[in-house]
C-alpha cells in the first residue's frame, strides 16, 4: 500500500524501482538514479526546467507520477550525446551562447528536440497559418518562440536560444535528408 | 503530498467499480492538473485509478460524418489530427492556444474538460474558499479577481473555467459520452458544467465514479459557396503564449444572401462554464450580417454581466472580440 514496483527504460537502460506512489518522474531521476541533469525549477509544470522526452514526446517530468509510466522510454539530457559527440541541439546551444546560468538549459534542450520533431512531423502551432499546406512546418523565429513558450529562462537568454534552435533545426533536418 | 494507493485496471468496468466503491478515489489520466493540485494539498485522494491506458485513445469518423474523440487522446495529437485541422479548425486553434507544448503532450481531452479553476484562493489551502471547503467563504470577491467571472457567478464563488477546449466544443455542439456505476449516458457538453449557485464545490454534473469516455462532434457546418468550415477560436491573454484567457471566443458563422443563416457563439474566461451565447445567437438568426447587428446581439448577451471592482474590463473586451470575430467570419463567407 502506497508503494508500487515500476520499470522504466531510462537513456536506453532498464531501471527497476520500488517507489512510493507519490514519486514524480523528476524525483525518480534525481533522487533515485542520481541523474541530476534534469532540473527542478517550479515543480508545478510552469517553468519547463524539468522537461524530458517520454516515448519521444517532451513533457514536464515534475507532473508525471513515475508509477503511471511503467514501461515507458525516458530520455534525459544525460542520454542525448553519443560516443562523446554532442547532440546537434547541445552543440548549437554552445555555439550560440544560448544560456547564462545554465539552470534551464537541460529542459530547453530536451524541449527544443521535441519541438524540432513535432514541426518535422507537420504538427501546427498556434502561430502556424491555417492555410499552410500539410507537411513539415519550417521553424521560423515566431514558430520557435511559440513552440518553446513552456520553457522559461530567468537570465533572459531567449534571443540566443531562438538562434540555437534555428540552427539545430537545420542541422537535424540535413542529417535526416 | 498525502500518500495514496495506485491502481491501473485492465478495463473501463473495473476502473468504474474501483472509483465508485471508494469515496476518496480519483481517476488519473495525464495528471497535469490533478498531480499539481495534490502537491498543493487541494486534492488529497486516497486512491488513484489510472485510466490513461484504457481503450479511449482513438479519433474516428462517425457514421453521420461527425467525429468521435476518445477521452484519453492527448491534446497535442488531437490538435495535429488531419480531420480536426480540415473540418474543425477552431478546435485545433483552441487546443494550440492552451498551456505549453509539454503540457499538451501529456494532458488528455477528458482531463482537459475536468480541469479545476485557477482562482488563486482555490489553489491556496491557507485561504478560505467555498469551492475547496464549502462554507469557508470567498476572499476573491474583495481580493484578487481580475481574472474571474462576470457571468453566472454567485455570492459563494466567482471562479472561471479555464479550458480553451471546452469553449470550442461548446460552439461546435459537442456531446460528452460517459460511463459510470449506473451505466452509460450522454450529455451536451454545455450541460456538463454547473454554475456555482450555493454548491460551488460541484464543477460538473458528473456523479462519483462517472468517467468521460469520448467527446462527439456533429458534422461541421460549411458555407453554401465554399467548403471551408466557417469557424474560429480567438483568445486574448496577458502574454502572447502560455497564459490563460482573459476572454476568448469560439464562433461558427454561415452567412447566406447577406443574412445570418447559422451562428453559434461561445465565450471563455467569463464564467464557471464555457458560455454559449444563445441570446446573441437568437438575436442574429436571419438578420443582416452587419457589424451593427453583431454589436447589438453581443450586448444583449452581455447585459447579464455583473462585474466586480477589477474585472469590468472583460465586458468591453468580450464585446469587441466577439464582434471582430463575427465580422471576420462574415467577410470570409
């Protein structure tokens, strides 16, 4: 009572837990696995610092109960690079100086990866013109601002974040072609 | 957060039985609102029954050319669904104007409809609130009520419903399908929600253990000349993105021979439920589709507004927004 056995696939590794039902995915990552790259900002789904990819979709890990995710595939900022090469979005954030204190950065990067995937899948945003033909949505600056609005940066690095995501979207698009 | 039991039953009947048999049980789907309220101590369930994996995840055409949307469909998927974008663009617009991308990826359609008010006093357990603790009082009337209701409120509660989705569904004549301990039933979406009266703790007419299984839309209206659906959702808020509506409007308008052939209008941000403007609709039916007629009809609807010290701006905002939306739609038809 009050505890549940849960298995999550985190950064391609199977992890079995016996968790207090109250444990959020965020706390499971940070407190139980020591994966402190994912940050706790507001802990109420308002700031986006805790953003991770759940079955490929960006979500606020602070609002997800880990018990409800049994069997899910989770990617955190620690799982993005491969063979010491940074993910194109990580590299773009460095190249464009897209942070100051860095606290929101892991969430910004995971969110940007989600945004690039969603736009490439043709998902519209609130600023996508209705009459636009179906198909991938180009990530213009207004599209990026709208799609990244769930990630706050109190240092105000937004200008460079938009530049980083613009370049990363092009890099990811070219890699896919 | 208070401790709780967690169950993930294999089928809807088992889920209903579990919740119906436990007074302190709640259904859990995306959890974006419920888990937050549990952290705040506003919700203290003893049992969470996870319905996110029940077979309510489909979007399908109905025999009559409408659309049936499973309650467990995530908001982002519904907003991007091709049938929704082609036939019900106002629904896609409403979903995309709400919350953030992360929240839309987690939150379900059923959960969106049952989200609780964002009234500050409701969310702060150190304050009185008639919705959270019946009889404790309503500090919002004298306090911070800039975002709160101007229509259909009571002396006990002036909370607003904050779902953008519900406003669009109200204008689209949606039906909500439910299952529960006494079997299945269906309601017009506009009848799902209650005005506060002297029972502000009850947001909806749902009985304990009832579960939303799907939302159904009738075929979309089309203009006589074009096949484009004549509908729009427009939202006014403090920020350009990721903020609740101060006022929003969902409208469907079909103008034929310069007269209003069909009109449906709903407001968000004004009341404890999406406000279907039936008086304005009646006033417009068959009338010339002119800005003067729109102004007159919308004023008739809003004459019932009872603003407080800080939320009177909503009247002018709602009037101008609705008139602008109707005029735009009339110009397109």
